[in-house]
C-alpha cells in the first residue's frame, strides 16, 4: 500500500505554520459519519497553540517597546560624550550613528553649542544622576574617554566611547528589527486564529445540518411504519 504524500505546511519567516482552511467540509471530514468531535477538538487545540504564541509575542513586544527607548537614551548620552571629548581635544567630531531619529542629534548639537570653545568643553561635566523615579543627585563626571555599560546579570564593562556607540547602535538596530518581526508575527497569528474560528463555525454548522437531516429521515421512517400498520 503506497504511503500517503506528506502535506507540507506553509510557514511564515519565523516558522509559524499557516492554518489550513476547510473549503469543503464533506471532503475534510471524509464521510457523513465522520468523527466531527475529533475534528473540532483538533481545531480547539490548534487555536489554543496560536493563542499561546500570541500571548508570548505580546509580552515580547511589550519588553522591546520598553527596551528600545532605554537604548536610544543611552546611545544619545554616549554620542554626546564622544562629541564633547572630541571638541575638547580639538579633534573632528565623530560621525553620528544612525539611530533612526533626528531629535537626538538636535539635542546633542544644542548642548554642544553651549560649549563655545575647547577650554569650556574640557571642563568637568556636571550633570544629574537618577537615583530613583523622582530623586536625582548632582555629580561631576570625570571623563577619560571610556564609559561603563550594563550588560545584564549584574555585569558592567568599560568601553571606549567609539566602541560603546557602535555596540549600542548594533543593539538598537537588532531590537528594532526584532520588534518589526514580532509585530509581523502577531498579525500572522491573528489571521490564523480567524481562519481556525471560521473552520470551527463551518464544521459546527455542517454537523448541525447533518443531525437535522438524520433526524428528519428518522421521523419520515417512523411515519411510514405507522402508515403501513
């Protein structure tokens, strides 16, 4: 007996399968006495898997939406420090990394405009450090051309300003790419959930119609038996 050909599921770029659409319920069930309850149970399990993936992606999107502004803000600070140091040393200002926003560049230019000469830019930088959501402390930054970046797991490493800016730009680009993919996957999953809901409705309505036809046939048979008697 020849093996049935394997049906290749259509996948999106991240490997999430496409839900099969039930075009003809008779062909899908197989026979009028087919296992409708088994098919509906399978639909429910598939829908539950899509819902689970959707929940995970929503949590991931929320985390990325909180992470991206933090990276942008940190990159802005590093870019400002690099430009300030270059000005203090009389060197050409480093080329700005493409952070996808002109607002940060304008803010940095405005800050640097306040430091009219190299001597002013060479003075210690006085700024505010956030200690809590509403609590700040004034501090003087001793600039040495390096900056410490938190990498997670209670780990901080010192990087030269140029390397720090490159690392943050890479992380920012990666986070934005991940966010785009997560949004695309969420849209894909919602489409598949809708398909499964349509499948469920079509099979359920088909089953109701089948039961009514069967019941009508039984009633006609009983009436025929009564008339024969």
